C-alpha cells in the first residue's frame, strides 16, 4: 500500500487538473501519492481527478473546438504552436528529464532521450500540420469533388506510465496538428512530466481548452473519459484488459479508437546473422526501460547452428548488467511499482520452478536503495514453446531465448503468440530478410536493426492483442482526422 512508503519532507503538492489553461482543484478534493520507484519513497502528490473533472475538461475542449479561438486557427498557426511547444520542451529538457527519471525510475540518460523524443514529436507534427491535405477527386462532367481532411472533434487520450512524456507527444502531437481539442488522462503511476507539458502548452500559446489533462485513477478518471458521450475518438495505450474496456466504451458511444496494447516481440537470428552487430541490440531491446516497453524485444529466436555462440555472447552481456538509481546511469532502472515488480518476479519464479534453464542473470547495484523496486535482468533458454515465457507479455527485463530449425519454423514461432507488434530479422541474405519480413505479423519489422519505441516518423501499431490502428508518422494524422467528400455541381 502506498500509505506505507516514507514521505519525503517538502514533497511536491498536487496541482490539480489542467483545464482551460488553468490549474483547477479536483472536485474529489483527494490526492494520490507519487512514489519514486527507484527509491520506494513518496516524493509528490497528484490530484485524484474524477468524473466531474472529466466533465469539465470535456466541456472545455468542446467549447474550444466549437467556436472557441482554437477552432479559428489555421493549420499553419496550429503548426507554429506545436513548434513553440517543442522549443519549450527542449528549453526545459534538464528539468523534465530529472522529473521523468525520478517518476519512472529510469536512468537519467534514458529520460533525457525521452524528453528529446517528446520535443521531436511536437516538432514533427508542427511541421506536418499544414502539409497534410485532402485531394480533388475526378468524377462526372459538371462536378467538382474534393476530399477534405477534417478534425474529429474532442479526442480522449489515456496513456500509460512507461513513457509519460513521449506518449504525450505521440498522441497529442497529431491530434492537435489536425485541429482536435484534447483531454488526456495520464497514468497514476507516473505523470508529472505530462502535467508540466500541459503547462508549457499554455505557455506556448495554445488557446484555452485545446489541451486539458485530468490526472487520476484508471477506473475513475480513465473510465469516465473513455465512457464520456462528449468525446469523438479515443486513443489508448496500456494493457489488453483495459483496452477491451476502452473499445467497449467506444462502441457504446459509436466512436473510433486506436489501441496500442503491448506485445511479445521477436528478434530472429538466422545462422548467417552478424552476431557482433545483433547481440548488443538484442540485449538493449529487452533492458530498455527495464523491459517495460510495449515493443520490447522479449523473445530472441536463434537458428540451431548458431545457438551456442549466440547464447554465450548474450550471456556475457547479461551477466554484466546492473539495475540501479537513475542518477548513477545504470544499465537499467527499477520497475514502476511494487505491484508490477511482484508480477515480473512471479513470471521468473514460475519459470524457474518449471525447470526452464537460466542462461544468465544480471545484478542490482549495491548502491541502489533497498526500498526500490528492482528486478535483475535475466535471460532464460531454451524456453519450451508451451511455457508462458514463450508467449505471455512479462513487461520486465526478462528475455526468452528459443531455438528454431528453418525459415518456416522461425516465421511460425514468431507469429505464434496472440500479439503482433514489431519484429527484428537478422540475416545477411537480402532475399530472406524481405521474404520473412513480409510474413511476420505486426506493424513494424526491422532488418539488421531493432527500434523498440524509436522513430517518430515511423508508423507504429499492432494487430490483435497488440491493438489496432496506427500512431506515429503521417499515419497518425489519418487516425486523428476524418475524410469529408464535398461534391459540387457546376454548369
Ligand atoms: P493499465 O492498462 O491498467 O493502465 C494504462 C492506463 O489506463 C493508465 O492511465 C490507467 O490509469 C488507465 N486505466 C486503467 N484502468 C482503466 C479503466 N478501467 N478505464 C480507463 N482507463 C483505465 O496498465 P497497468 O495496470 O498500469 O499495467 C499492466 C500491464 O499493462 C503491464 O504489465 C503491461 O503488460 C501492460 N502495459 C502496456 C503498456 C504499453 O505500452 N503497451 C504500457 C503500460 C502497461
């Protein structure tokens, strides 16, 4: 229970909900503790937003969208505001990175990279705002037809705790570029940078009601937003279970949604792979954010002839890894919460009980506070194909190594989970790379590379239990807009 954690002296008090460019106290009057997961200490509070706060935020967004100053801005002006926000995020990089590192328990350098990516999202979508347009459609003689892209209206956004700042840029950037008015519900486990970015958006000049943030619990503020009849679309990133609730709520309101729900992404090492290039990437792709990345490379599939060599290279790297405090620039930080730590440790304990061999395990920096939620990284293998580690998402620094026979076996194995988000293929054979990439299920395939979460420009999203729809790149501009066909008859 959060109440049992020590409270830091002079902790940051809750600011409230950010509605109409102002901090407004939550109508619940309650606050939620914010725990620094690398320390196990309460260092701040956030408002416990509720359904009434969501009502106010949606009303503010509605007013902004329908007739408010936001609705009158041109695409170029919206783009300039996003550019200004990007600049403000960059100007405040160190402050934001320090908050993100402490709030999420991630290494400071990783938090800095996250804030740079956040700025880049706003820059990318700022630049795109007036370059994304409709078309003229050939039709019968005497008709002029255009297809225009228009905003959806008020968009709801529910984001997770693993990359709070980046997720804000990723989901608000395209929504604002297209002229939607937004209401965002960040995760209760980590959202301090999101609140700060909302304030920066007001500083950048976004008119009242364009950007609203209601912090709070998922089943209160999150559910109230998802179910709100006043929203026109919802974007969600998080667990498949909550994704189902979001999609059900969207169906009841007859609105669209984009869902990004995680994965069990494979990296396939064929027998001709450049292992010196591949292995560092394989390791980085599972320890990034302590494995708490939807597109973590959680499985490494290794062709039998190179099994021994690949495994010994991976083992050498893994056993040297250390989890530690953000400021000490460890290889990886902590898990987000005691609950998630317990969940990850449950997977590890069950696999060990079931006799799945441990290839190598890293450690915890002795300087890391005893109260922090650390899990040493571990690689298991060969993981039997019917073991949970071969198909369930752990969301922790746990890599499953699985041998395969040939190309067909690799494809079947890679596609053999309920997920389909991203994949990596390592081979020197160009034809094989393309052949396999085309057969893999998911939204992104990397060849001789892997980008867990990287690439603002690259459309990203999944299939089935990984969700549907696409964010990032220009594709997100389609998600956050609708096509209207206008047919004009002339003489
Ligand atoms: P979650 O799905 O419960 O939380 C994600 C967001 O949804 C948070 O903002 C939360 O407040 C909100 N939420 C929770 N319940 C809600 C509801 N009933 N209605 C509306 N919004 C609600 O995720 P979690 O419990 O924090 O993590 C559990 C698992 O989810 C992880 O182990 C991992 O597998 C997965 N996860 C995936 C991602 C991802 O990036 N795809 C991110 C975080 C968690």
